[in-house]
C-alpha cells in the first residue's frame, strides 16, 4: 500500500491552516443544580412533655431514656407502596422557568469552510441542532446529544422541507450564522423556543467568514474525542485528497474479515451501509481500539496515517 506524499502534505497542510476564531458570545455561568426530590426517614427521638409551671419534666423520678423509632425499609420495587411513592415524586411541579439558551463558542476553518460550534450543555446543542441532526442521521435520539455534523446544503433542504415558519428561535439563531450559504434565513416573525429568545448571533463577517460555509460540526465543550470525530467527517466531505486516502486504506489495509467486522459493529450502532467508510474513518481517527481490541493491530496503521492527515480542528 502506498499513499501519495503530495496528497498527505496537501491535506495536512490545509487542516493546519485552520485557526479558531471564537465568537463574541461567551457562555453564561452554569445554573446551580437543584437537589432531586426525595423522601428521607429521619430518626424520631421521643421526649416527655415539660411541666408548664416549672419547665422541668413532670414527675419526681428521672425520665427513662428515649428510644429511637425504627427506620422503615424502602418499599419493594413493583409493590403498591413503591408505585405510589414514584407517582408522588413524578407529580412534583416542574420548574416554572426553563433554563435559558446559552449560545455556543464559534470557530471557523476558512480553508475547508467548516463552522464549528462548542456548546456548554446537551440541552442547548439539542435545541439548536437536534432536529436537523435526527433528520440527517435517521432514527431518533437514544440519549443526550453529544455531537453533530452535516453539510450546509442538507440544512438548506431541511429548512425548505420543514417550512421557515416552523423553525424555533434557537434553530434560527444557528441558521443566521450561515446566512449567505444558500440557507433561507429570512424568517420574519419566529415562534419562541423552549426558553426566552436568544440574543442575536455575531455576524459572519465578524467571525472572519468571507465565503459560504460548506459544513457544520458541533460538540460539547471539553469533549475532545467527539470534536475530533466530527472534524474527521467534515474533512471527509470537504477534502478530496483525504477522502481518497480513506478509501485506499479501507480497501488495501483492511482485509475482507476486518471490513466485515467493521460492518457488524457499525450496523449495531444503527449506521447505514452507504456511510460505513465515512464512519469507519471517523472512529479510526479517534483511536485504533474503537472496533475492539481484537482488531486494534489492523487499525493501527490507518489510525496513524489518518490522524496525521486530518490535522487539528479549530478549537483543539
């Protein structure tokens, strides 16, 4: 197997020229966590009533030592008492004021025309990009959203199919960042999202965005592994030389058994067959053990080559 050194230099050089350009919006401090609703069985100490005239315990003889009441054991799961307790806890009123939307920190790679958004909380990432992410990946969310990636052209088609009048304020905030990239953002009157409308985003010009954005990545702050994974997807889409290297490694270094193992693993993660190569390279960039220790030796060479080619994403 051989890889053109010119392609490696071209891809790694392009990635290396990307510089983070943080947005002017900085996340607000985290809200204090609230204690979960619960029921505690405190010890109850029995005492004799005091004599109202003297203030001392009634009677001439000293009082007997008080006995602690025995703690009641928690109800057995599935029992009537357990179900009643669960129902009472679930019926507690929710907070009247939802958490306000915290805008992400914004970075931009001008050589690849990739926009990278770093969110503080999963709820903010979901509010801004959850719906187009589900439409792009298919299926539904099975847990907190950790990362997002898709072409801006898909976002344009998603908005057109949904209808601009059905976009939330959080989604509109994000769409305004890619104005001029073929995405309709002239929404007029927008409905409020799950919280108060976010402040206006910085203009693309202030972020150094001079050409239409081609790809969007988003992740949760400090989750470097997910950032690297989403960035690898962006490079696979925007860099022909990187994509060619991925294809060569996938076909030449991985044998039939290794490719079959990759397919089994990705199928278990609900990926479609047409994206196997793209998903393989993104996971392989994260580490050679992503498909199990059994295949780590086979994945070692592709990991080293692709990790060098993909470079460091903005905000790394």
